[in-house]
C-alpha cells in the first residue's frame, strides 16, 4: 500500500458535472475501497448549483461500483467514503465563491485541485485555487489536474498555459490525457521494450504501416455545444490518438522516469511533419434508420449549428521524418456514430522480398500485430500457418492474448484510477508536459486553420455505417 502517511484534501471543481460524477468520484472510491488513499483523506466538491450535502452524496453514490470489494463489505466502504465527501456551492470566477471551501480545508494537508471544468473557466478557477494553495512551509504540496481541451490551436493553448503558469509551476500541473491511463496503453512500453523479439523489427525496414482505428457507435450524446466548437481532430486525434503514435514510434528511453519517457515521446512529435490537407478525409454523420428507428444526423443534435461543417470523422496520414519511420505511414481513422465501438492499433509488417512460399503472382499475407485497446483488451499476432492436411496449404491464424482469459481473475483498473493515484504519488510519466502539448498542436494547427478558412465540407455518412466512402480504400503503402 502506497502513500499511507501523506495527508490529503482533494478538491473537485465542477463537482456536479458528468466527468466528476461518472469518472472522478468512482475512481476515487475504487482507490479508497482498496486502502490506496491516505487515511482521513477528504473530498470536497465545488460547483455553482445549489445542492444539499445529502443530494450531493446521493449523486455520487449512484455511480459507485463495488469492483474491488465483495458486495457485503462494500456497503461499509461506501458509507465511509460518502462521509468524507463534502459539497460547497460557489462561483468559480469569484474569490468569494471559494471562501467557504477555504474555511473547510485543513491547514497541514496536501491539496489536490481537479479542474473538471470547461477550459474557458480554467484561468479564473486556477487563480482562485491558487489563493488556497499551500505555501509549502510544512512540506505540504499543492497539485492541479487539468482536463483537455487545452486550447483550440497552438496560440490559444499557449495563452492558456501562460495564464496557468502565472499561478502554478509546471511541476504542479498535471495535464490529463486519460488514454495514457488505459491498461493496454500502459502495456505498450512493456510490449515493445520487455520483449526482445520486437526490438530489431521495430522500424521501416520491417514495418510497412501502422493503422490506428478509433470508432464509437454513438453520436455526441448531448455534448453539442462542446463538440461543435472542436470537432473530431481536436477531440480525440490531436491528443489521445497522437499519444498512441508517440508510444508506438518512440525509441527506448534510458529509464522509466517521467522525463526520460516524455523526452522520447517529444522526439517523435518534433520529427512529425504537419498534416497535409491532401492526406485528410473528413466526414460528418447524417440521419439514418436503424432497426426501424429514425436516428437524427449530427446537425440536428442539440447545441449544433444547423449548417455546421464540424467533422465527426477523419482519416489522416501522419509522417515521421526520422531514420526509423521515414517510409512508414501512420494512418489514423477516427469517427463517431460508426458501426461499432473499438480502439485498436494495427502494426502491419512488410512482405519479405523473397519467400519460398511465394508463387508467381501471390505471396503469403504479411504478419500483423494488433493491439486491442478496447473493448476486449488483447494482443493478437497474425501468423501464416500450414493448414493441417496432406497438401501444403497456408492460411493466416491468430496468436491471441485476450485479457478476458489470460487475466480472468484480475480487475482491469479504469484509466482514472491509475492516473489519480499517480497524481497523489507525484508520478508524471503519464501526464502531458508543456513542450509535448506545443509540439502536438504544431502538427495540427495549420491544417485545422486551412479546413476552417476554406470551409471544407465534410462528406456525409449514415449513422451506424462504416464511415465516408472516400475513407474506405486502403492506404497502407501497398507493396
Ligand atoms: C473524450 C472525448 O476525451 O474521450 C469523447 O471528448 C470520447 O468524445 C471519449 O467519447 C472516449 O473515451 P473512452 O475512454 O470512452 O474511449
């Protein structure tokens, strides 16, 4: 058990919002019920709504699950957890709004502020939180967790950073990208560097292309106001999926320390070319009828402008201009309202130049390594095998490490559990450093501006389909 001796007051700003209710409190409870948080930790929620303590606790309780503790002892944990939760009503923008909170925080405790707020409120809320920061005299720390979006482009992201860095140091800021907390994403570094077999193969000599496929089978689910202002590239590609590319493409760090790992990721980001408009297909979901039910298209969603050109789908090619990857396209395909929900990385190996199994016009298919991030976490390696029988016939079969069976008795933690524990322990490897964020925006800012200035019209695709026509043909360096 880690960190049992530290003392903690954890403050969630935006405590009545979806993120707090659905992700943050359940993750805190999961850690609490396993005894992973400091004893006597308290959880303060601040929001504008008027809520009694009972209503606040009731809201939290609805989303707690007993994944780590048997049902009978879980009730006791829930009761203790809720007793440690306390609500304060307040306006994020005014120092007065923080007065009640300030009077409740304990003097000698570490303070962790979680800004589960829309980004336009970050600077004001951070300034008010800074007014409650520990001054460090008795060794107590103050840390601040931020959720994306970190700006809309390089300039707005820089502005936001400047404002936050007026109140806190870079060391105190924890920029969350929750994909880095996912179990399978944390496994990428292990897969690549703890298994000797992959090391010599991991470059353009053996790898033909890398595909990252991210699909959701739901629309924007009431988040029209936010999504219409950002679109799919800013929502998941510039952050979550780009982070996956860095973990696939980075060289082996000298150590596992936060800066050694983030330096390696930064090298990849800095070697990446800016995305070209010609390498992009954009789409927007349209109305459809599914199982006899009429489903509205994107522009009919609440909060979305009826003439919106915001893409809900994008396919693009990233190029990394270094010796390891110059010839290898990284193809990202991401979309809302598609046929299924999945996130996976597919590493496609090259066909050998000569192979005794090649006939005049056909060679056995290339090997593929597939990393299934969700759902159904697993690692699959497609190999060519002899089909049993008296003739020499070949077929592709899968070596499959499915988490369901390989780790049947293990609870797979939610990303937020892992990330919150890291913040409490001061571990920064899974958080985005300022220079990484800047480099990530540099890759996308020119094309995002070009799309908006030229008012590029996304190609419509039916809700529940496999995306726009133009994005269906393969672009994986066909050999
Ligand atoms: C969020 C995006 O960052 O990630 C959402 O804003 C998206 O649009 C979500 O649905 C996906 O997260 P997960 O963990 O469900 O894959």
